[in-house]
C-alpha cells in the first residue's frame, strides 16, 4: 500500500506505507486483462469527456489550463483547435471528480493523477484508491483495503478497474474521433481500435 505522499515519509511521491507487500495481480479480477485503447489513433472531444465523466465543461477547461488533467492526444493551441482526450484521460477525469467530491486536497489529487498516468493498464485494473479525506492510498489487494479500514485510514474507496469499465461503457455510446483523419466514430467502443489493429498485424 502506498500513499500519495504527504511529507511524512521519504522515497518519492508514492512512498511505501506499512509492512504489506504488493500482491500479484489476481486472475480473473475486476478487469482482468484490461487493454488500454491506443490514444494516438482515437480521441474524445471535451463535450464527450464531460458526458462520460459527469463533469462540467468549465471544470474540464480549468483542469486542462491548470495542468491537473491535460489532454494527451491533442492540446488546444490557438483559436479553433479542439482538445482531444485519450481513453486514460477520461478515466482519470472521472477519478479526479470523485476525489474532489469527497474533499481530497488538490495537492494529493495532483500526485495521484501523475501516478494514474504512468501506471500500466494491468496495474490500474487491480488498484483501489482509498482515502481518509486527507491522504490518498493506493491498495493493490483486498487485504490492504481491509488493513486501512481497520486502521481507520480508509473512509472511502475508488476501484479504478470499475471506473475503467464505466468509462468504456459510456464512451461506447458516444462519439470518438480518429486523430489521423478527423473522422467521427459514432458509438465507438474504445477497445475496438486496439483489436482491429492487432488483427491487421496478425
């Protein structure tokens, strides 16, 4: 279990907390074998990201301008340029909203965002973010979640794999956009593009 770093322990933004070792990924877990769509080929405009996450466009714009959650596919440069968010961006947006709604500090949220950005899909699938309202802890096993709850440190939890599935379901009913052609993909399932590319390679 690792915390988002509150200055109380050395070792970087996610210092190891406690004596619990990281557990191996469960077989057949919440999102076993999760695949991250290829964000360089498909993106989602701001209104689509808002619809999938339940945030306002004003929030989306503010978070992008302040660097909290920036679009990884295409940033907005100059007038007329549309931001394009990748699938992982949208997952992170939804998690940020939940953390803010529960009163987690912006500093801890920024650290959590950096970690979510760099974690591989297989790790995200089994990750649960727990918080006592001040510090955010990353748990990778049910034992760690129980340990936090028993210690009174976990008031609420966010199962990242569940958020991943929710976003995937929401985006499958919304519009995506091909980065190379600008083609609108209606009812695009964000996992389909990766499957198609693999089939072409095979």
